[in-house]
C-alpha cells in the first residue's frame, strides 16, 4: 500500500482504514477527491496541505478534530459531512478553513451548524443536501432560503415534515430543482402548491395517500403548473393504503400535455444530481 501511494499520482482516494491515513500526505500535490469513512476520531488538519483538493467527503467520524490548525485555506468545490461530530468551537474553524467562495455543493446533517457559518463562509452554494433534525428549525431554513444562488435543494427530515414544507412554501425563491426525501401528506402538498414562490423545473415528492386522495393530488399539481408554468420533470411515488392508485396510473394527463415528464420518485432521485 505504501508503494502505491509513493509511486502512483493518485487523484481520487476512498479510505476506511485509519492505520494508513498518514500515507495520504504522500499525495498532497495530486489528490483532487478524498472520501473518508473511518468510524474513529480523526484529526483533519493534514488535509489543509492538499493544494489541489476539490471534493471532500467525510462520513461516520466519531469526532472531527483540528489540531495545530493554521490560516491555510482550501478551495473546495464540494463538501459532504455526514454523521460526523464536531465540538461547537471547532465547527467554525473547520468551515472557515475548508470552505470558501469556491464551494458550490454542500451536504450535511450537522445539527449545530449556524446561519452565520454558511452565509459568511460559503455564500456561493448552488447545491445543498441537508438533513434537518434539530428544533427550532426556522434559523436553518431561513439560511437555506437566503442562499440566493441555490438552484438544487435535496432535503430530509423526520417528524417535522409539515413545518419544513410550510416554511419553504412561504420563503423559498431561487431553487429550481427540489427533492423532498420524506413522506408528504395531502394537506402539506395543498399548502405547498398554493403558496410556493419558487419556479420549480424539477420536483421530486414521496406522497402518502388514502383512497380518494389522487384526484386532489392531480388537481393541486395542475394548479401549481398553471400558475408557475415552469415544471419540466415530476418524480413521484406513492405510499398507499388499500386500493389507492400508483404513479403509473395517476390522472396527470394535463401535466403531461404541458410537456411535464412524469417519472418514479426512485428514478428522479438517481438522476437528480445530473
């Protein structure tokens, strides 16, 4: 393994073994993409020496550390922090050192991220994948809505779906591609389609329905398109009870006649990043 790191001009590395993490420093001049999945505490200060690094994916680190962190700064284009723990005082230092004006894509499920950290240190984000678990949620949702360059939003949540939908309906403006990766009920969908200000081109929803709901769903979707005239792709899958219809036989002919492509939610998710 050491010979490989010494001899090969590696540009992309995925690592899940902490015992060889020091070998990465041998590729500080070539590495462009790095994924770490370590299930350990890890000091990431060494990554600041990777001058060409553009994409950084860190998952399942028990605690992220920054020792001897100086004023070096990366110019990442993409950053993912998933199931990572930060002490509050280190999170600001991490964002300050690893993010900047070049960052375009951000994925995170960190509860203690603040509005100031995102707006001040990575204002040019056009793609955001976020899982919201903490309450109150208004600050993080307000931050999302204030990202004026944001075009792609992939959002997960659990237990606070209606609150998330209502806030985004009232305040979201710039997003053109939206993926709600959680179950939506009919009442929430009605509110969103009646009040959404964003002109969505691609929209993915995972809908929970009861018998009789599909007719309302079709009506709400058609009303949204009638107002906005922006939708090009609708990804939808239904979790149904009894004999409720599925996405294949929903009465969405009016949408289709206006050039809207109807696909399954699963297919939509797989193509959302393209």
